[in-house]
């Protein structure tokens, strides 16, 4: 069988990626920070690549990640660091906590840089449910459940490292379930990302004629302090991203989201603004061709229903 199906999970390098972006829609929105944490067999997670990225457009979502136009003024563009990113992820299975979000941006930005290669990937948020460890939740909640000290920062390196530590913590659970290969993992539950197991990992950057680039601007040494308001907003935004990954919200997820609104002290105006941002992002993606087809209309109705269950949807 082609791809990574026959590869052993514990013996295959994994690259955990994390992006900060100007919004939710690849193409309309752009990456403004990327970090890669590599986990080689038998080794601890380590940061192998980290930089801010100049999105070549005005900054967005600063209230989520804290990155400003001034922060990225001297940062490289994505196409300049694409070769370094491929080198950091060479031979790896890609992972992230919410892979449906990150893989869309990864594929868009790399395609925009001349790399058309769809890598094998899996989602740590859904791996939690595959292993029977609990329902979908935020990275912060998942780490707390496993005793990993982490507070969501929306600094890509911090979030990627926490996700990498989570994967290492899950490895014994994977073995205990009798999962040896990626084919075994796919048999646990058929999520959409398992289709990517038929693909091969990224080759080196030379395969795409990309050169190395070492002018990086990292927040690793100067992570900004997270004020309580931004932390509350970003924590709830992460929950929204989880809901948007499949436009479904269970009763448990609804309860968690409403509890997060209360815990973070979010007022009705802050909640409405975040819901508007989420809805507008999906609308901007669907309206690129200046029409909404039946499939897109159904998704918008599902999104409306999800946001309504969380307290307010545009139009209410």
C-alpha cells in the first residue's frame, strides 16, 4: 500500500506545525508566524524552525496573537522561507492540534511558493477522541488533562511545543490500543485526515528548486506578555476554530464553549465580534467566485446554527 500506511507510528518522525494568521481563510488571509517542532523517534520534541512572516498585506487578528504590522516589517515573506520549512519537515508526517486549519494554510502558502505536494498528516485534537481520551477540546484543556504545563499564548513556538509534548504523551496510549502502523491508526476511526496517509512526506527543498534562507525574526526570545483580556478572547477563538473545522457542535462542546465565555468574562459585544469574524471569514471564502452554491449555502446554515447555539449568530 502506498504512502505511510506501513510506517510505524513510533518509528516515524513527526513535524508539529503551528501557524498564526491574519484570519481563517487561506488566500484571503495569510500566515504571519510559523513554528515547526520536530519529534524524531526516541527523542524529545525540539523546535527546528520558527519565524514571523511578512504577509504582504495589512495585519489582522492582532487581538488574538498580538502580532502587529511593525513586528513583521522586517520579517521574511513566506516564499522566502518555504525552503527552510521543507527542510525542517523533510521525511516527516505533519501534525498539528487543529490540522484542518493549519494544513489549509500550509498547502496554500506552499503552492503559492511553487510547491504542489500534499503531505500525510493527522490531527492531535481528533487523535484524543480516536484514543478514547475525551471529546474535542482546546490545546490548553488537552494539555491540562495530561498534566502538561501550558497556557495558550498564540505564540507559534509555544503552542507547537505544547502540541509536540502532547503527541509524545499519547504514544504509550497509541501502543496500548494495539496501534503499530498508520494503517492501524486509520482503522481506529475514519476521520477525513486519514485519507492523506496515502501520500508521501515532503522531500527536500532542492526537489522544488528552493533555496535556503536564514533571515528569521523570532518571538522565541521575547514572547510578549499575554494580558487577561487577550487570553480570554484567544481561548474562545480556539474553540470557534474547533467548531469551524467540521461545522458540528456537540452538547458537550457547546457546554465547554459557553463555560469558556463565562470563565473568560467575555461580554456580549466581544462574543458578537468574534462570531461576526468567523462568519465573515467563511463568507469571504465562499464568495470569491461571486456566487453561493447549494453546498456552500448548507455549510453557512450549519455555521449559523453553531454560532446561534453559542449565544448569537449574525442576523439575530
